[in-house]
């Protein structure tokens, strides 16, 4: 297994980007990453692309070839592979790229993620997002994605005494972080009261508990570590990338209050690297809903089960604490263009580990963790990154 | 790079399978392959799944997790990854699995492909298939998939004198082969006259020049060669798997009469293995239309450019000739459940290389080639397989 470095990053602003198509977004992010890596295109061995549902959102499949073509990579007949696992599409694409280089099969790989969600209306968008869940046993009975997460929230409140205010505090923190991120969809702070009073979506979750519908793209360039210094003075090491599955339907789980795929992926990642949760200073976790972040920080091992809500309300995951969670603003404030999210998490960690995160810099960040989820936890991917001294 | 073996294969019949859902198909093929490999489920390291457009065909994304769940693999939290490149989805999934084992990262991997196409009507099905082409510059102007291939056929006739009868002879041959394949969608021979007189779809192509709309699934189990004998007496070696891209739109190509992605993928495959086209006795090539097979056998190097039609009409690609092409019946007669096709090609080659192909057995088959295409040639994958003595 070779060491793998990230030598370039690029992303678009996330938001309602009416004037940009999926191909525009993909090309912008991809070329930004290639420029950041000081690469010429002919050094690239492969492209991996995370995208959940271009078929439904823009009536286009075969997205890998599309982006390869419009980025100029088709000229050299570079292999382009689209990977999909709903919300974890970006994280899985990253893992494919990581494995390709770690194994010695490829030297330089571009991994991108992109989604163009706002070309369809809100109703269809909600339906498409529900395709991450089990269409036969969940979605077709009317269980939207917010509804499934509302059940999780209710059960977490019941089992552990988590309060509505604690859940809402995730949104307050992430909006505060987002206010320091010029690429975030929402760059305004919000008050706890605003979250509590926001229009109900699926109770107890209100509008401000839900990540928005977003357009956007992000990309990274991966390279064998022994060649990384040729391109950059600040390579960031990919220490490992792990993935795990769980049942697609919530009904088949032992508990609604944990995502076992997250736990297993995290355990595998810590075991492989010899690190533990306390070694991590900065984590980007999958907060598609406020309750999701509480589950995530528990399942990843940062806090004992049931204490994620209290820890968040207590400021233990905010910028300045020992562990900063979702400094980018997270899905909640940075935005959630589904296929792009897993890559955008990595982009944020690279900013942090390079020491380039500006106002939201985590002092002395040495190890970062990205946690990307598909559906209601049926797929989870964990990436561990480290600063190279 | 470790040697990789195929130790198990499984598939469903292809056709209009009204009583089987996508998950039924995927499970049936996957479990058949696992049984064929004499595996217990807990030895499996990962699942890769090829699928083009479950989002559009059955309103379900996150198919990797779905199949992992319903196959019982989620219990062990096995990573499940869906790969998409339109018609080449299966071939690309196979390549991911091959790389995972060749690199030493995984030991035993299940690779499946599945598509459930007949739950939507013919018009929508045609629209979905057109999403493999460029939605912005081709499909949205009304260029369906048959229309794009009709242009290719016209140009091939113009440039090389290929005749309508030669093109039709591909269908006659593949139906004859399909008549010997109990899993084929069409198991009846047809006459040249029937092809010529079939209702026009996009002239010069008629109904019998087009692969059908199909439901179906196929799966293989891949294993490191040094462990393969533990499971089977008849491992088949994967000699290499190569992939190449081209422009998504036909309009951006130098020539309509060749798929450069095919040529490049084939050249890479022959270079890596030291084989040449004349070493191959049996090939499964991507005949989504009759004209596609003519392009394929030329681009793969079996016949000089322009001579594929004459060679086919002359019987040089039929069972019994030095090279047998599409002994399964090909997409044309075996059927084309899009994501399953690239895996079904490999399943057929394994039958041939094991000497288990029954009436359609190619005598002394030693090397087999599978050729899987996405869109009108924007993605191509070539797999080279060899008998293990």
C-alpha cells in the first residue's frame, strides 16, 4: 500500500446557481483542483465522479464521460467512472480514487462530486432525495427523507433525553461556521429561537433543521505521496478511507438511534491508522439534518451514545473547542449538492490541514476526519486525513 | 499486481420479466454466483454493482446498498458500490472489482449488474436510453439512441460500401446463436429477409436491428488466483481490464465510423497481455444495434476498418469460424438489461472457457474478449479472459 496525498482542491460556491449547469459546475471545480495542483492535463490517469441522481435532476446519465469530455480529458481517452451511493456518492468516489493510487494501479487521479438540484421543483426534489431510502418499503408509503429523520430524532429524544434545543443548537453552530466560509450557501448566523420557530417540516424538525437543496461541485487531485512534492509544498496525506453498509430500511435496524455503518467504518479507520477519536481536531460530518450530526458525533466515537446533543449545546463541537465539527458550515449551512458533499468535506479538511482556512482555521489542526452518509445510514464512508510536516 | 480469477457466475434469464423486481433480479444473479463459487457469505470483501438508471426506471437510487441489504451482505457491513457509465455500467463495475483484487486490497469480491427496464412504457424507456448520449446537444434535439446509430450506419455504408444486407446479417447470426442459449430473451432464428422487412425504427435500421428492452441481472465472483482453487476446479483468469473515454457527442468526433474509446481500450488490453486479436477465439461485443457489432469487430482489431460487414455476411464471426462473436446471442438476441450486459458478457465467456457452453460451445476456446460500450462510444471497457490449464 502506497501513501496517498491530496495535491489539489477546487470547488464552486454552493447555492441556487441558476446560471450554471451540471457540466459547468463539474468543470469549474475540476479545473480549479487541477490548477491548484499545478498539473497539466496529460498527467491524469483517471477521473472518478460522485453524483446521486443526474438522471432525475437533469435527465442525463453517463456523467463520468460527460465531465471527462467537457474537461478535455476525453481527448486522451482517460477512464471516467461515476460512482453512486446517494448522499455518500462523493465519499465513495473519493475512496475509489484513493484505492486506485494506494494500490499502485494509478499515480494521479482527479475525484470530483457534483449535483445540480435546483432545475426541478421542491416536490420533485423531495421525491428524488427519498430515492436514497427504500422506495418499496419506505418512500412509496410517503416516508420522505425528513420524515425518516424526524422518527430518528423522536427516538433519540425518548431514549436519551435529548432536547429540542440541543438538536437546534447544531444548526446555530453550523450557521456560525458557515458565516466564515465565503463558499457557503448560507453565510448568516441564526439564533436558537429562529430554529425552534422555523416552519415545521417533519416534527420535531423544522425548516432550519434541514440541509438545503443546493447546486455545486467540488474536486480534489490525488497523487502517490512519493511524487506529491513535485506538484505542491503542502501535500495532505490520506491516512485511510473506509466504507460500510447497513440495511436500506430503518425498519430493519436494531436501533433508530445509531448508524452502524458509521460506527463500523470509523472503527475500521481508527484501527488501520492506530489513531483514536481524541486525535482528531477537525471533523466534517454528515449533518443532512441537525439530528444527523448528533448521531454522527456519537457513532464516530467522539462522544458517548446519547450525549451528542448536550455536547453540542455545550459548545464542545464549535470552533475553538478541542474538536471542531463542520467548520465549513456543514451540509446545513455550506449546502448539500448531494454528490458534491463528500468531496467538499475533504476540501474543507485540506484547507484546515494546510492552515489556509482563514477566520475558521482550527489552530494546530493535525488530523481531520470526513464522514459521508448515504440514505438514512445504509452507506457510510470515513476518510482520515493528516497534515504532512 | 496479483492474478485475478473468476470463481463463480450467475445470471437470470433476460426478457420481459413482469414478476421480478430489480432487487429480485439482483439477488437471484448474485446468490447464483455465490453458490457457483461455493462461498459462504462472510468471505466476501465487497460488492460492486453496475446499473444505468434505476432512478428513472424504478425511482430508486442507492442500488448498491439495496442489493447488499437484500442479499444479506449488509449484516456484515460489506461495502457496496454502484458504478454507472450507461451501457458500460456492468463492464466498469467488473473493472472496479478486478482492480480491487489485482491491487491486493481485497480478496473476494462480488460484481453484479442489473436493470429493470420494463416497468416503464416504451416512450419513457427510449428517453431514458437517450440519457446515455449528450442531453444538451443530442437528446434534447430529438436524437434518440437508434437515430444516432442510424447516422453511424449511413456513414459506414457511404464510406466503406457496407450494404444493408451485411448489416442485417449481424442480427441473423446473433439470433442463431441466441437459439442455443436457454437464458436468451429471443431463442428463435430469424431470416435475413425478416430483418430487411422489419418495421423501420431509424432508417436504415429496422426493429430487428435493435437490441430489445430487457429485464435481467448477472453476477460473477472474483478472487485472488492464489486462493481460487480453494473454491473451484475451473477458475478462469482475468488477464486484464481496460477502459477508455471519448467525447459524449458524436458531433465532436473526427469520424462517425469508429469508436476510438474501443480502439484505445483494446490496444491497452492487448499491450498489457502480449496477446493480439488473432489469439482470441470467442468475443462478446456490444451490439446494441447491428451496426454497432460491425464497428466493434473492426475497432477491436479483428477485421480491418470497413470490412466488418462483409466478414459478418461471410460467416467469419459465426460459431464454427476461427473467431466466434456473440455466442450468447449478444445484446440483440440474449437481451440488453443495460447494467447487466457487461457482466452477462463475462458470464458467457466463462461458460465458454470452462467448456460448459453446450450447443454453442466454441471448440478449444482459450482466450475470450468482452467489449462493453456506454452511449455512442463515449465509454468503452475491454476485459480479456483466459482458460487456466
